[in-house]
C-alpha cells in the first residue's frame, strides 16, 4: 500500500472523530502527492492539489522542502500545473515563512531571468525569517554589485516587511465569554492529560474547556459575526499555572483568525481577559500569537465612607462589581485611545495592553516577526553603512540617577543587547537580553520543534551556553503515545544541538530527571538568564523565566529574549525556625504572611521575588524559588552568600560530570564547557575578584516582605478549598492553613512525595520516618497509598550508597524497573508505598492520576481542579500541598495528623532547616 493510501485511511479514521485531514509534514507523502498532481489523469489528482496547496506545513519540515522545490519548477516552467500559475506559486512561497522557501526565492532572485528575479525580490521583501546562510548569500551578491540584492537589502533597511503591513484596526468589537470564575488554569484550556495531542492542533483543540463551552463559543460567533469572542476569568487571573502555548493555540483556534489560508489550524490574535489580569507567563504566550490580554478590573474592593476597605467575617476584602462582563456582553476596544467601551461608556484604560511594542506584535501577527525583523533591519543597515531608520518603537530605557540596582536589574544590564552604551537601566525598561541556558520539556517539546521548523531554524544559536531536552513528563508510563512522540522529539532536539534525556542512538541510559532539577544543575553562573518551557523554570541560581514553546524556540534559535525589566519584591527573614518545622513550611508561610501584610493584595504577582536565603545551597533553596510560580511571580532570584554559592557550584559540577560520564555530552562539548565556566566562577568568588551577586543597598523595590520565622509554629498546608461558597476562591494557592485547622480528622486517600519541590533530604526524611516508626511500633503499615518519585537518578544513587534506598525498598509494594517500564497508567492503588521512576509522575497529571474523588496530600506544586485528581460523582477530588513529613505521616495513619502526632513522628529527624544570613546581603556604595 502507498503512503498516500495510508494517509487516506487515516483521513477516514479522523472523520469519525470529526477531524479534518492531518497537516502534512513528511517529504515522502508530499512527493507522492506531487507525482499524482503531475499525472493529469490520476483520479486522486483533485484531492492531491488541495493537500499540496492547503494542507502542507511550512518552515523547515521535510514536506516544505519538497513543496518549495516543486513551486520553483513551476515558476521556471519546468513543470506546468494548470491550477498553479507562476504568480500563484510565488504567493504560496510567500506563506512558507523560511528555510527551503527562502532558499528557493534567493535562487530565483539572484538568477539570470530578470522578470522572475524581480517577482522573487518582491516576495523576499515581505519575509523576515532569514538566517545567517540566507543573509550571507545576499551580502555576497550585494558586494558583487547585484542590483536585485541591493534592492532587497534597501527594502530590509527600511523595514518594508513591517511598514507595508495593514495598520491595527482602530476599533475591535468583542463579545464576552466567561470561561470560569476565579483563577483559570491553563489546564482548563489545554489539559495535561491530553499533552500527547498538542502537536495535532485540531485534535488538541477539542479538549479546551468542555464540548458545551465550545458550542457556546460557536453560538456567540454566529450571533455576533462582526465581533471576536473574548475569553474571561471572572474574579480571577487568566492563564495561571503552566505557560501552555497549546492553551493559547486552543483559544486562538476557537476564537482567533487563521494566520494563513494555506496553513491549517494555525490561528492567531486571541483576545483574553481577567478581573485580575493575565498571568505574566501566559501573557507572553499571547504576545507570541499577536493576541490581546486585558486586565479588566471589573471587580474592585468595596470601601467605607472613609475610603477604607470593607472586610467580611473571614477577614477577606469584600468585592463589588464595577461593570459587567457577563457572557454575551458586547464591548469595544479602541486601540487608538487605548480604552475599553460598552457603547459610549468608557470602562477602563488599556494602556498596558497596547504599549507601542504590543501594537507591533498585533500588527505583525506575533512577536517572532518583530524579533526577526529588527535583526534583519540591523543587518541591512550595517551592510549599507547607514543608520537604521526609526521604524520600530524605540525600546523604553528607564534610568534613575543615584538609584541602585536590584539583583534582576544587575543581571539584565549585564546581559542586555543593543542598548545605549553606558546607560544603566532600571525596572520598566524594555530590553533584549542574551539567554544563557534553555530548557525544553517533553510534553511541549514537539510544539517547540514545530515552532523551530516554522521559523526555519536548523541549529542552536552558538551564543547559548547550554540547552537541555527533558524526558520527565513522560517518565511514568512508556505507553504507545510516548513511544510514538518522544523518540522523534529526542532525535530532532539532539540534531538541533541540545543535550537530550534520551539518546536517539540508544547508547546511554535514559535520564528522566525532572527538567527543573537538571536546569538548576547546569546553571553555573548566578548572573545567568534561563528560559524554559515550563512555568517552574525557577532556578535558585540566576534568573529563570518559564515560557511557552515559541519563546523557548526563539531563545534556542537566536540566543535572545525580549522583555521589560520587571519590578522586584524583596523577601528577607527574621527569627528562628522551630525544631519540628521543615523549610517547605517557611515557603508556604511566606505567601500567607505576605497576603496578611498587604491586606490580601498579592504584591508578588507579575514581579520578581528577590529572596535573601543566603545560607541554603541551591538544591534546598530551589524549594522556595520553585514555589514562586504558585505565588504568581514572574520569576525569582535567590541571593546567596559566597561560600554557599561555591558549595552549590561544586555540587552542580559533580552532577554535570555524571552526565558526561554517561555519554550525554555532544560534539560541541557543551557539558564540559559548563564545568569550565563553573570553575572560572568559583575562582572569581574565592579570589574576591567577583563575589556572589547581591543587590545594591540603595536599590528600589515595589515592596519588601519580612518573614517572621518565630510565627511559624505548625506545618502549613496549601488547600484548594474546593467547597468554598465563593467559587472564585477555589483552587488558588492563596489558602494556606496550619495543621490544627484539620483537627487530626481529615481523611487522606493518597500521599505523594515527589516533583521538582523535593530534594535528596526529602527522600532521606521518608526513610528516617519509616525507621523511627519501625523502632516505635515494630512495623510500619500504610493506611493510604504513598507514591514516592525521586526527582533525579543521582538522588537514588546517593541514597543507595548511604543505605536509605534499601529501607525504602523494604517497605515498597512496587519499585520501578527501567528494563520493563510501565506500559499503562495505574488506575488503582493499594495501601503500600510505590517507588516510581524519577520524573514528574502525579504532579503533571498527564499520565498517572489519583483515583477520582480522592483527597491527595502531596509535596508537589499544583492543586488545580483535575490536575492530580479528578472529581467523582460522590465528591470533589482535592490535592492539598504540604511538607514531606506531613505527607508521609498522613499516608501511614490515613489522615492529616494533629500537631502532637506530627511532633512525635519527626523527633530526631533531620528536617530541612534554614537560618537567615547574619549580615545583610547587599552591595554598599552603588
């Protein structure tokens, strides 16, 4: 049977799911289709034409290479297709973005046929996805006196690829659709358990919210054909949790517009809103697609006659509606005035939604085109020896004389690209920065690969210090979906230049370590900028930003990222930790004390948390920086003492060496280069040449939070509060309760110790508690299942060497076997301990889940509805988050313990302790 016949069979199967033909990305299939197009009598010719024209993916897919070559034949007259004229062939090339299409257009523009060259030049003037190989060809032709090359370069210098685009419409009519009340997790827009289908955009689109919601959106579109549907988080923040490019893709698929008539299911320009705005990481993803994100502020705090906030019986601010955005409300966005209207009534100012830079993204159909366009203009202007005309909005450069720098301001100033020489930049400045470390995770990696193909990138930027492709999100179950997707992903990323968790050649053992732990280890400079395809890219060295698949692709391809320098909130500590407390409790208490200190306002949201931990090595400090995603911060920076940083770098070096010894380094010796960088940084600190990064003593912060360790007297639990009468208060991470709230009575159906929030010390706590209970009771019996997933293999190796793993094995009812990985997800659990393969496991929720309706107590990060546990008909599933000792004890006794039970169980156990730095970690005299 031919590949084409297989494709037709697949199409018939997709029809039964209500799906269209899957877009073509393979050269072999498209080559057969082209053969059928050339055969005028072939019965499959009409369908083959449609597939060729309307259903082939652009960029650097192998299919795009075949398509571009055939279009070149048509333009040169070597092939004649009645339905595709040379003019139409040029139009099709113009929609293919880059890679093979640019190569063909350059061949034609620099060829001997003057008429064809002119037409090719006109198309090239509209393109921006050119790489060094392309610009080198233009440069060489220009230097040889080629007039067409000169014409193209002059056009690039004037940025005509941008200036000749249509202006953004002055008025955009929207009709509202409330997608949910309270914070809307990206899991609602793109569920984690459907991660396997993300690269199949049409199929994945069917999982957004619910089928009913999809029908309601379609009904609104039919009622208001002249309006765009705006998805809204009523009384909450839109897009909390993961970055989820797939979430934005789904919103665009249902509510946006098609990017190109010749590229299926790639939509742009979604419009989203939230009472409390858009999560920073999600807003970046919206920008990638040329969309609009609006901070609606349609509910405000009620005040009394004196202007003071009114509080309810729970001490929470009372909200009142400023204006309605009920589903079906028609509103008007005025992009010129930057206002939102209901009829003639002005509702709110939208200046933040329509900055000059965001207006460019909207006009260009996304931020990529602007990033590449600016680089292309700079290249052309330099080649012509002229100053680039001021076409794009100038980067905002904010500098306050006499004001010191926060840690993030220092990092951005050091890594800034293309700023005014000698100018010191403060928060609010728009900056292009060099990216040092990039991470791609396995459930979004296929989309990152698609984005790289669509922007015609073929190799990692040489300016990136190191990049890693993980296998942690698909570590639990090696099922058919994983087997179909992951090897293909690893091969692509390995060839692109990343260090990969799985070896495409099968020579080194698969390393399914949690991506954040690996990125934390390969970050060997606290001045580094890290971009990762996951919201928990929150390293405890450097400043790390979780990002969507597209931003990760852009960082890999260009070695750069663009963003404003965020404001910072400084977090310091006073007092002493109680003996029975764990550092995880300090993390939760920070959030609770901050909210109390600022009257319920989350001052962390959208800002950098500069946390002065100082004395904790990177592994333990990561527990804090990791949780800042749940605090809705944009990122965090851990300020370390010199000796602590050296200790962290030595640990990182050892772990990188383990990766080298496994055979994971590539031909560029990236991993060895990171060890060399770590050695250099350690020498700088030891010599005093360049001490550990600290902010200036006169730096300015949006707010300062002092955490009182003396006030933390009981373990702290983050509770989804699933039965709160105020729906908007459910499934946030802001409800932090102490242990006594539960009265020692709340039943626990399953415990989970794992995810990026735990470190080696946590696994040792598990073994120590089992050892203690064995001594006290003679044996240990579990009254609820306990799932334990070490985040990394090296932790297991160290536990084996230290004797702890043997004890864990003794009490386990299941231990992972790399030689026989699970082929399907576990659906039922017994009251035993499960030692699972290193990776994300239950935290991700895309493979393993607790039983529906369970109450789960976990060390992980997510408590969103349906993430770790789904609802059942009998009760709501709930995932409460706590420290390792609380989780372990709860699984053993089958309920949340009271404080006395807890204290007895942890007596003599080495919990993760923390003592604040004795001296203030700042740099004086700046």
